[in-house]
């Protein structure tokens, strides 16, 4: 007579996490982040549409110009040049190249889930920002001279929103397939600093109201958080073999 083995099976880390019941479902939080991001933009846009803007907008944008000469930005000439260079890193051309390069790198490492999430997050996020800009229709600031050429509506800042969507999403998803806490922290910190600098440059150059940038940052951060949570949820359910880990050097 054989004795039945009652020893519980050993679970993989993915299965252990998936069976945990004390953690809030990542998919739910992802949906909440996406809904809050869109609702936030629409709500702030509605306020702007009724009131014409916020009192702090003209105060901040004029404070970045030489008193008595609103055509001249404060600071040395090299700082003006640096702001022009930094703002370019949030433009459509650079962001597109960054996404393409990231997808190529992820594909070379066979990180298909991360690549798919990155592509879906950046494409859908950029589309959402474009549609909301058209819907709100806020004009660009005219209280100071524009120091770079711009077109289109002002709210939310496309540079602030799209740079957050691209850089923060890539950094956040990369932390899920990157070993070492220090490396993950550097990725996130670098993305946050770059996104912050891009948003500031738009106000400094006079092409966006501060509220445009704040809304763009908020939307992009929530959007990145939504896709990070979705990635975490999928990794708990996709078999480990379908989610390759980075190859060892």
C-alpha cells in the first residue's frame, strides 16, 4: 500500500505572488490610474475653459523674464541655449527615436512583454494627449515672446506629458527586468530629472503656461504608473518561460 505524499508543491516566485491575497490587484490600480489621469486633464481643462486660466500662470511666466523687457529671459546666454537643447529631448522626433531604440534593445534581449507594453503605452498615451489638446483648445501664452517656434494648442503641454509618458514608462518597466536596486533607482531618478527639466524649459521659453506643464506631468506620471501596474499584473500570470529574463553578460 502506497502512502500519499501530502507535501505541498513548491511554488515559483511568480506563482507565490499571484496567489497572495493581501495585495491590492494591480490590474484594478492600473485602471484607476488611467481613469484618474484622463479625468484630471478633463477637469482642469474645464476649469480653464470657464475661467480663462489660473492666477499663478502669468506671474510665473513673467518672473522668468528680465523686468521691463519681457522679450529677454533671465539667466546667462548659455542657460538659454541649454533650455533650447533640453526642450528638444521632449519633442516628437527625439521621443520617437528613443522609443524605437528601446524597442530594438528589448527585442534583442527577447523581452517581448516589456517591449509590447512600452509600444502600447507610448502610442496610446501620445494619442490621448493629442485628442485632449484638441478638445480643450487652450491658446498658448501671449504675455511674453516665444523663444522657440511652436504650433498647436497649449493644454496640456505635449512635451511635458509625452516626455513623462515615454521616459517614465520606459524607466518604470525597465525596473521590472533589471537586477540591482541601485540600477533601478538610477533609471527612475534620471527619467524624473529629465522630465522635470523638459517641463521647466517649456515655461522658461514662454511657449506654455505653468498649469499646462503641471497637467502634462500629472497625466504622464499616472499613465506610466498605469502601465507599470499592468506589467506587474501580467508578469504574475504569464508563464515564466514566456517572460524571458535579461541574459547574463
